[in-house]
C-alpha cells in the first residue's frame, strides 16, 4: 500500500511515512497466537494457549506497546512481546523484572 502511494501520488507521495497502529499490531499478535494454538495441538488445552492465556497475553502486549511507545525502544518492546506467552505459561526466564514479580524475586522456574 505504501509503495502504491509513493508511486501514484507524485506531488507528496515521497513525503508519506508509514506509522504502525497499536491496534493493528495487537490484532496480528493475537491472530498468530491463535494460529499457534490451532496448528500445534501441544500448545492447546490445560497449561497451553487457552483463550484465557491468549486474552491475558494480548492485554500484556497492548501494555508493552503503550509503555515502550514513549521511549521509542523497539528492541526492548520486541523482547517483552516475545516473553509474554512464556510468562503466562509459567516460564519467567526471559521476563523483565520491571513487570514480572517472579523475575524480580529471582524465583524463576523453567
């Protein structure tokens, strides 16, 4: 879409920049989690990617995007988004101590 704008709108097409929307990013994040749960039976059921875990993880992703949007720290945001599903499934090894009490206390289990 952005390429189409750049090529068809000659007067200001080159000055257009793409801005990612948090709603779109969270929607894609949730869709991928649901696809994981659907495609891999090992991720389903108790202790896996249930609807509740997907809802909590999605909410955590929205909070992470909001938190990192002002700091403009994409690397930290990426780490937090990757740690989200593991966090809700009980693995706190890659959690940040800023938002995970298990990581802050040092009682992390794999």
